[in-house]
C-alpha cells in the first residue's frame, strides 16, 4: 500500500469517521439486511452477532456473482454466518444485486416474497459504507419507510485498514472511501440516496487528498485470488 504521511492518515481518518454511522441498534427488528462487498465477510460476523442477540429472526445477504469471483457474494456471507451458528432457515440469499441500490431493492423484494413487510430493519455493511447504505435505504426502500438502524464491526480507521491490508486491499479501501464520499454528495440529486449532513472537516480532507493525487476507486470488486477475511 502507498505509504501515508501523518497528515494523510489524519485526513483519511476524518473521512472514515464521517462515512461510518453506527446508530443505536433496534432492540427488535423484522430483518437484518447485509450488503455484499467482494470477499469481505466481517459484515456476516456482525449480522450473526445481532441474530444471536435475538434482534431479528431473518438475515438477508445481498450480492452478486462477479465474473472474477469463484463464489457469489451473498453465498459467501451466508456460509460465514452458518459457520457462526446461524441456521440456514434464518438466511435469505439475494444473489443478483450489482450495486448498493439493488442491494436495498432486491433485499426488500426477497423479504416480501416471504410475506415479510418489514417495519423495522437493521442494516449492516462495512464501516465506511454505513452512511451510504443507510442513505440508499432511506431513498429507495418502498414507502412507508421502515424504521432503520445501521451498524458494522466496531473498528476504527486504523483497525479496519489493518484488516484490509491483510487482504492486500489497503489501497482499494482508501480509494473506495473517496468514491463513497463523492457519491454521498452527488447521489441525492439523482434520487439514489437521502441527503446527508455535511462535514467541513471531511470536505477539507477530501480536497487535500484528491489534490495530492489520490483517486476515487471505480473498481468495486477485488480479484478472486484475494483470500477471504473472516475476522
């Protein structure tokens, strides 16, 4: 991974802290909805933890089969959850979603096919995708909206970057954060996401990093040769 100065680390930490939203988890919900993200499975770890706490009776894992992967994202997450003791009967795999909007729309459709009209939903994603995942759900879930909470593994920036570096994904994480920050600003105008509060500190950090040559990530998925991350 590109070596970062102390100032660059601080700027990326500022953006990470803005992108990460961890609302109080609903004490009970109709479903847990998890967005796929390549070979990462920490989202399944968090979803399984919530399931075992009795938060919701069903988990929807949403994600497609990228041509560079040997396994479908939703199936990878489901397999990890089953390893952690979640019964197959409590899991729905939604294998077609190719983007965040479809994660939400198709997860809702999968629940409706089971006769579940969710009124309370816990959203789970990787930490720096939580604001975007929540904003997408608020814009694209059918009305009337359910009550949402959103959560992830409890990693700060340095901890999650270490996870990603262990998968040779450090550079991809940093560029993906810049992309996610950018679309949070532009997607509300297109109806894809709800409007989010602005952060001058995050905006200043974003401008400094892009001015120094850090580019937004346009590749959403990693090569199939990347090893799976389970903890």
